[in-house]
């Protein structure tokens, strides 16, 4: 019976390897308690999974997405940019304390255009009198 089911599934999933992956994933889902979409008829989970794919009660594209999602370890999520959060407590006193300390380092902010203009203005060092004497 499984052979006939595999031949029926090839119309729905062209690649046999992909069919095996999808049917095995669906069989694992059935084993873990996922509801059946067809009658079991005393068939084992892999045969039920193949019959579900052949009868198109489960979409192969949906199974493929579920399989990919189940194998992902890190899911990339688009999150909004972090906003600056004000300090808790007395922010004016904290800002004054920060300004009074000698260990504070301040950085000049420079735009990319300003940096490029500054780099274009640089010239290579010219030869000095000491270099002429060595030659």
C-alpha cells in the first residue's frame, strides 16, 4: 500500500528526497500528537503522512515551511532600533557628577563627508633636507 501512496505523492512533490523529508516530518508531527486530516485505517504514521500528502489534505509547501522552521536554531527577528533610555533617579545630579570627573573622555563628532574632505586635503610628506644629505 505504501508504494501506491508514494507514486500518488510524486504528482504533488516532484523530488523524491523532498517527499521523504516532508513525509517523515509529518509522521513525527503525528507521533507528537498533531491531529490527523484523514482516517488512519490501521496504518502507521509514515503511511498516514504519505496519504495526507497524496490526498492534498496537507499542503506540501506548508510542511516544507514547518520543516525549515523546526530546524532553525537562530531565528532572525527584525526589531526596532534601541532608543536611549534616561538614567533613573536624579538625572541632573548624575550629569553634573559625570561632567566634574577627570576620567570623562569626549569625542568630536565628524560626519563622513567631513572625514573624506579632510583625507583629500592630506598630502604625502615631502623629502626633507636630512633625506637629501643621505643620498
